[in-house]
């Protein structure tokens, strides 16, 4: 299995295409769980309070790595202890990892989740957790843009 630092997420275009093909919400949720299985485990030393995403009912950790410059490329590692949420983490990484801070700040991830047909099937707690993950990543991007 790939380690978290060298993990390459499933391309967003592939996820969007697969979700468009899946009519049934149960099939979509199964696909989300499958995506979560592709995530490598986050090393224990990275499962810290600092990396834990607040606002998620299940445990979620996100680690940010930033390149150099005024608009650095950010990459992310993430994990969750819940199957569906782990899949949502995988999708969030597909949306944001490898993008510049300004691209991340300009991305409407919730709109993309809507286009995937996933938002309406998430429980209120999972939707709040998803928003917390997106906010955390966009806050990290904004922080890098300010210098």
C-alpha cells in the first residue's frame, strides 16, 4: 500500500464521471467507501490534536504540506475512522491536493459534491463534517496566501 505522503488521489474527473454513471444512491455510497479504501493509513504520529478536524462526528485528520512561493502548491494527507467519511476525505483530497493556494481558495467543493449527487444523501452530521474539512483546507490555503 502507498504511504500517505506519496499517495496520489483518484483524479476528480474520474470521480465525477463515475458518480454520473451511478444512478442509485446506494451505488454512489458504495463507490465513496471504495474510494476511502484507496487512502493509505495516516501514520500514528500524524494523528494529533493539531491535525484533527473539529466539527466532524467521526475522527478525521488532515495534514497540510505547502510548497514555496507567494501562491504555493498544497498537498494533503487525510484519514478517518469511519468508512463513508474516509471516502469523503479521499474525494476532498482529489479536489484540493496538488493545487495552488489561490486555486483552492476559489474552488467550491460543496458544489462539486452536489454535482456528484452526494450532498443530498449525507446525514446532517456528515454534511457538517464535510464542510469542516473543506473550511480547514481553504483556511490553510488562505493562510499560505497571506504569507
